């Protein structure tokens, strides 16, 4: 999306891409939180594979909190940008920024909901079975994928602006 809008803008004679007013250090800290949440998620998977339901719960709760902090950080960044006049319709760059990061944020929120369902299943089950371990693994695949996508978005949006 970024490259399409950028090339269309150049084709229309817009040679200068508007300067983005992004707080890169803040976004980097937020990114580190999200990436570390993948580590804690994987620790939860390893616990699930060993049948250690208490450790699975602990690590998935930590991952959930870190993911929620990431989403809160994104919302804070949006509020700062809007306060500076950078709305969805302000420039092509702003449109791409909000659409790409917004869709990613929705996917992170979906992952947070998956963590809650997974945690609920561990409490609802009378005993921890292979199915619960498999569910934990599936949730982790989704979470890791969302994190990898964010790394690509971060490099593209914050690194190449």
C-alpha cells in the first residue's frame, strides 16, 4: 500500500513525500514490547507442551498485558498525531500510516482476544489435555505472525519515512 501510494503520488507530480512527524524512539520502545511478548508467548507454549498449565497461564497473561500495552501505545501515538493535525485525510502518507497500523492494531486485538479464550479454556477444562496444548500453539503461531508483520511495517513506516 505504501509503495503504491508513493508511486502514484510521484506519477501525479508530487515529488516530495510529506515529512512525517513520528516519534520513532517511542515506536521503537513499543515495538520492543511487542517483540518481547512473542518471547513470553513462546515460553507459554513450552510450558503447555510440558503440561505445566500454571506456567502457561502466567506467560500468556504476561503476553496479553504486553500486547495491550502495545495497543495502548499505538492509540497514544494516534492521539499525538491527530493533535498535531495529522489525520487520516491530511496527506497520503498519513492515510497509509493510519490504515496499515490500524489494520495491524485490529489483528493484535484479535490476538489479545485469542489469549483470553485460551486462558478461559485452561480454567474451564477439568484437566489440561493435548487439545489445550495444541490451542496454545495455534494462538502462538498467530501471535508470532502478527509480530513479524509489525517488524516489516515498523521498518517500512518508521525507517523509510
